[in-house]
């Protein structure tokens, strides 16, 4: 009698389940690789890959909403130094501009603080300007403070607000609106030489420009207002970006203040190093007040904190005399 059923092939029985299992694991592995790759690319795109939105020298539109073109910005300055200037490593003096820098050390041992104070007096507000890294506006575009300063013939410079690390805030530079996303307390520099703090949500960029704003900075917090320390700084929040460090503790710092119109004071604090622990925001505010600032504002700090003067970096960035690239600077040059 013929067999009605074929004898099972044990070999086939074993291969089919194993092959299906391999395919399943290959599929899962591929999904994981694509997911991780997507996340890594997203992070790189957000924090590493350069995105140039405006090349200032090309005269492209800085903002479609304002109709103001970047070609209205000065792409280079006049000769930075006056041939009749009296100068040395810490001072620069002409009839129109005076810059005096002082190194200050307080405390001792683990509590020592080293910081640098620049007193700047200008005849005209046009002496205080801003500049972008690589002369371009966008995200993740960075150069050392000294490199941007040299490219713009600066006499004196400090790092700015590192606008390129975030995608919000009101960014007006040299009279041109580049970003209009009100978020936090900002700082406004005006063409009459005054500096004012403001809430970006309370006044429009068009109103600021109509009032004569030349530059805005979006970082903070406000340190001094009307000659008084602004707050207790116990719950300061600047960004929600990945990789942010708490800014309440002692850190390297950069701050700008106004003593009177066209009379400014800048402070850069070294920190996270043996001879300088850095300053808390409260200590920085007290320092600015003691220096006579009627208004003062905290700029980007940490490894960004850099002071440049006449071809050299004055402080010790990163604790090893090594600058970290930044998006922008504030700088001083001879006026119009």
C-alpha cells in the first residue's frame, strides 16, 4: 500500500524558523540603526552643522518683514587705531575714544576670583558695534572672539550672546533685524549711546528700530536696573537647549554695563581654574553695581568668556588660554 503522507524533512523544519528569526532580528537591528542615526543627525543638524541664513557681505535680505538689507551694515570699519593714539597693553586714548583695562583679583586659595574690567568712553555711539562670526548670520557658525575682532579691526572686544546656539530671541545687529522671536529679557543699545534692558514680549522690534536701536542682545539675566541689583537670581532660566549648564553657580562670566551715555563698562571673569573659581550671578551684579553701572546685563559665559584688546586676548579662556568659538562679538573701534 502506498504511503499517503510524505516523511517530514527534519532539515526543512529547522531552517524555516531560524531564517524567520534572523530576518526578524535583522529588521529590528535596521530599525534601531536608522532611529539612532536619525537622532544623531538631528542633534548634529541642531548643534553642529552650519546653517548660513544671511551672508552680510552679499547684501541679502536680513529680514523679509523689515525690508532692511544687510548691505546697510558696515562690512569693515575705518582704520581701528588713530596714529596719534596714546596706548600700551592696558590703555588706548584718543580725542574720541578711551579704553582702560584693569586686572582684579579678590580672595585667596580656592575662593580666589580673577576678573578684568574695561572702562570705555566714546565720543559717539557708533564706536560700539557688533559683528558675526564669518560675517554671516545663522546657527552653528563660530569663530574665536579674537578672529572676529581682527576681521573687523577692533580695538577692544568681548564675546556676545552666542545667538547661534538658539533659534529664538530678538536679534538686531547694527540696525538690521535678523531674528524676531520674542522670548526673554533682552538688552538694547541705542544710537544716542544709551543702553536699556527690556522684555522682548513687551515691545516690538519695529518699535525698537523706530526708537533708534542699533543692537539687541538676547541672553541675560538683567544684573542691574536703575542702579540697583535686579533680582536674587535664584531661579534664572535662559535656555532649554540640550547640553546647557546651570548658570546660578560660580562660572566664567561676561557682562556689559552703562555708567552714562557713551560710557560703558565690561567685565570678563575667569573661572573653573585654580586661580579663579568664577562668579555667581549675584557676585557679578554686585561687581557691576560697584563699578557704577546704572544698567548691566549678563552675556554668554563659560568657555565663551573672552576679552580682546589691541591684538591679544587679555583673560584666560577655558583656563588654558584657549578660546572657544562664538557666534558674535561686541567690539569698540574709532567712531564715524
